[in-house]
C-alpha cells in the first residue's frame, strides 16, 4: 500500500476494494463526505461529563490522562464551541492569576435551570488549560468507514 506517501503528493485519491472504486476525490472532499464532524480536544483535569460543550451535536469520544475529546457532528456549532472553549480557558487562567479566594484554576459555571427558568449556581468545577479543534485525519475517516 502506497497510501501514506501518496496522499501528500496527490491532488485526488481513489480508494479501491476488490477491484472496485469505493471512494474518490480530494482529501478534503473525502473527509467531508465520509468523516464524522470535528474533534474538540480539551486539556482538562475536570470530570469529562462536566466539560461537555454547550451544543446538542457534542458526543464524548474519549477521555484519558487529562485529555478529553468531544466529537462535534454539526459544523454549524463550531462558532459556539470555539467561543465556549476560549471563555473556559480564559476563566481558568484568570482564576489562577487573580487569587480571589476561590480555589485556583476553578470556574464555577452559572447555567439556566430549563425547568424553572431561574439562574442557579452550579457547583461543578470546569478547568480547561488548553483546547484545539481539528478534523479527523483521512486515515481515520477511511478506516472508520472501512474503506480499506
């Protein structure tokens, strides 16, 4: 298989299985067509379930060694996710440097209770030291869709 080197040089890729073409296009087009959204990687010491981005399309992909990865299925949610992640990271940094009497590096999020429509203080600690958004690699997309 020459795939690993050819993808760097090729404008277009054709994937064949048993002599049949199963996928063809540019690497970006193949990722868009067969990929499953974007990945939000968070560097966080918080429990994964409380680091969930505030969008419906977010699903937990993995969590290990301070790295939490959420899959964002809807590209339309990316703007909201980026603003949220940036806010959480900035708040974590502010609390570390401010020393305002609260535990350093902790952000106590305030949310709206949907059932009662009242603001309630959440006791969950959200700590985000860094974040990154990426598309799945072409290898991940093709292996996930079993195109190899």
